[in-house]
């Protein structure tokens, strides 16, 4: 099936501030484009593809940046049998910075730091490519593998300059460098004892490479694992996930959270479901995440507190009232599906 569509859109914001640094700014974004696409499907193959040519104008007061650029989306799947399936996805597009990143006004955060934007920031190009394979050996064992690449080129990043004759710093933004992230992962699901015991694991490794003012290249490994056992109306589960690390390109920042572990036990019958869970029982501190920034003239390490990774006990008691549409019950803890890659959904 072949299709064609055209579109137009516009957003506008008038931001006025009457505080210690008063200003009045008009922000607007106008875009228009045309798309042509094609859909094809058979019992084994399916293909969805579209390409667009888009014009966009990003304007702040009297200063504006406009550009024509292409948008491409291609998604394809192949299933030679019920046990094997392949999927691929490709996207080429662009990203415009937001109004707060382009504001020309200077705001004071404290006695040492001032913030401003850059009205001349342009768009950055983006490429995404996903590839996945799913293997269903039997009702007892399934597995999947995936690879993903995301790249953003000529992205906008924060820079720090001397301000007030060197007694303070001014943070602004500039177009600089590229951001690359490649991720490889596997997922497994294995059922034992007639399905009463389910084991699942999802290991993955990421390769970050950020160039330009921020030279960042960590390669973090992560893994989620769980074991679930069903005994009549009772169920028990133990799970663990490692700490994750991500690089936030447009901020030039490394984000680290904490590892997480829990055990739970529950009972379910008819409309009732009772569950008790214990999380991070041996962790006393309240640290959730760490943000690390290292730039010329300025660096910071910021700690984020909260209760997400602090030890705690949860008790949940639910009763389901079923009426109208049929409500499916059973397996309240959730089947451990290690075969599907969440990144491909």
C-alpha cells in the first residue's frame, strides 16, 4: 500500500519574567513537510517505510534559524518459522534545541554561576538503527539478541566562560562534537519443573563515544536477573539488577544510579492478591544517583537523594471487581519474559 500526506504545525510561547533579571521573549517554532510511504505484508515478511522532506524555523524574537532536512523511517520484519523472527529498524532525523537552550537572557543562579542560551544554535542530525533476533526453542526455553546504534551529530553542548572579569562563570551552549552509543544485549528465559520455576536474565553492554569539548568513552555492562517459583496459589521471586551508567549527550554528563535487589512472596486466589516485598534490605543510605560533569573551567559531582534504592518493605493487598469485559487473572507476579528485548518495543 502506497500513501502520501502533508502536514503543518506551529508552536508559540511568550515568556515574561519580572524578577531580579526582567525580560520578555517571544519563542516560535514553525514546521511543514510532506511524506510518502509504503506498507507491505505477507505471512513471513512485513515492511513499513516512509520518507519526508521537512522545513522548520526556530525563532527567538528577531533571530531565527531555518532549514530543510529529510526524515526517513524504515521498519522490516522476517519470520521464517514460528521459532525464529528478525526485526530491523532505521531512523534518520533531526533535533532542535528547546527555548530554554536558546534564550538570549542572562540569569544568575548564585554568586558564582550565570546561565544563558544561544539563539544561533542549529539542529543536530540523528541516526537510530536497531536489529533484533528472537528464538523460541520450545515452551521451556526462549532467547533473543539485539544490537542498537544511536548517533547525534553536531549536537549542542554546554560551555563555560569567564564572566564579570573572571569573578564568575557564564554557562551557555554551542554546536560541537558528536555523540555515539552502541548497545549489544541478550535475553534468556528458561522454565523448569513444568513451568513452576522460571529463570530469566538480560545482560547487555554499551559503548559510548562522545567527541569534541567532552571526550567521554565509558563501556558499562548491565544485567537484570530473576528467579520466580509458583507453588499452588503462592509465588516467590528474587531479582537483581546491576547499576546502570548512561552518558547524557546534550548535557555532557555521566549519570550513574545504584544496583537494586528484592525478594517477594505473594498469594493469589480468585479476586484476591496479597504480596509482601523486601527491597535493598542491607542499604542504609538514601543515595539514588550521581551526576558527573567535567568541562573546561568547571566540573561538578551532584548527588541525588531519594528512597528508590533505600531499604524498604512493601505490603500490597488488592481485590479485583470484575464486571463487563472479562478480566484475566493468574500469574500476578508476571511471567518472566527474558526473550523479548525491551529496547526494540
